[in-house]
């Protein structure tokens, strides 16, 4: 029997992330679940965090294991700094290093600004923006010490264009873009790239929660006339992880809705 070895230099062309350890926050469903699966399919050992849906993360783990991938689930609230520190420590203890961080966890609490409560503002800032600070802070020294790191944060079209009823969410997603570019500058000479992906409207439970007529109206304005798929966001993340000379960039995955 002959074996075919797919290698480009030292990189296995079929599993380019072999040997890499990745953290994906909010991996229990939607975009995060799809990113976890794509990274695992490409050879990475993936640590996926979940917050309040252990059943969903078990489904993700099952799919990845059935496909022969490596997956480990951890309960983490990204808005809690100590949780992020524990996450980094546990990953290093169990897998020896952290190469890739995907800041995906995010929530919405939509309301017009006049009606928005301080609690709704704070909760979204704490998860979406402080969460990115917490997890990135927890891994950055390790990445600097190993002279390698890939950080990709999931922002949103709403951070670029704004959206009615989403001042809190838009502020976090625009904040992520400024954070990404600044950290990219600080770490560019240290083997670390920091990038962001701005999905448009993707068919996940977050979008399913929107009123139907609002959603239909949005889809009618998308030049591609459809919602995006979580896998289409995951492909952009995979590209950024492999792109050694790309940092501080924002890739929009939005069907042409915002250019
Ligand atoms: P989702 O609601 O399906 O999943 C969100 C994930 O975040 C879940 O796994 C959830 O458990 C996790 N999470 C929530 N609060 C958390 C916390 N405190 N700590 C840790 N994890 C927590 O959403 P999605 O649509 O898959 O969105 C994923 C990311 O993509 C979010 O950052 C979202 O803002 C962004 N995004 C989504 C869309 C879209 O159209 N779905 C568009 C643009 C950006």
C-alpha cells in the first residue's frame, strides 16, 4: 500500500494548524462553534469555552471528535477577569502553550439609547469589550515569550456602520477595531498578529432573535440577498491565522452590505 504525504516544506498541507493550540471563546454555538470545528479540521488542538449551554458544547465536542479532531471544553465567563486567567493557566497546564486566541464570545441587549438602562449598557460592554481585554491580557505574555501568536477578534458590521437600537453593542464592536489596530502595532515585531473579522448578518441564534420584518428588511438590502453562514466567517478566521504578514486588519464578511 502506498501512502501519500501532503507536505509543503514542514507544513502538512491538509492540516496546516497541526501542533497549534487554539482558544475559541463562546464555542458552544453559532459562529464560535463553526470556528472551533474549522480549526480542529485543520489540525489545531482547540479549547472551546462555553458559558451557559453545556449541552451545545457537548454537541460541538462530539462532532469534532467524530471527525478525528482534538477538542477540550472549559466553562468561562469572559467578563470575569479571573475566569480568563484560569482559562490561560489551564490551557498551558494541559497543552503546554497557546498559539491562537479567537475572541468570539458576544451578546446583544438591544434598545434605543433613550430607553437603554445603565445595566444593559454595562453588561454588553463587560462581555463584548472587557471580555476581549480579559482573555487577551491572560494570553499575551505567553505569546510574547514564545515569539508567536495569532489573535482574531469577532467584531461586527454594526461596529463599522452603526445600527438602530444598538449603541451599546456598536460601541463594543467599534472598540474592538481600535483595540485590534493598537495591539497589532505593539506586537508586530514580536511574531504576533492581531486582526478582526466583521461579519454582516449571519444565520445564528443571535440573528434569529431579531424581529422577522427587521430581518427581512436587512436581507433585502444585502447585495447577495441572503444571510451569511457561520462557516463563511470561520474561513476568514482561518485565513488570518495562516497569514503571517497580515496584521491590524479588518476583514468584512457581509455579502457586500457595507463596503
Ligand atoms: P450566539 O449568541 O449564537 O453565540 C454567542 C456565544 O458567546 C455563545 O457560545 C455564548 O455562550 C457565548 N457567550 C455569551 N456570553 C458569554 C460570556 N459572558 N462569557 C463567555 N461566553 C459567552 O452568537 P453568534 O451569532 O454566533 O455570535 C458570535 C460572535 O459574532 C459575537 O461576538 C457576535 O457579536 C458576533 N457577530 C455575530 C453576527 C451575526 O449575525 N450572528 C454578526 C456580527 C457579529
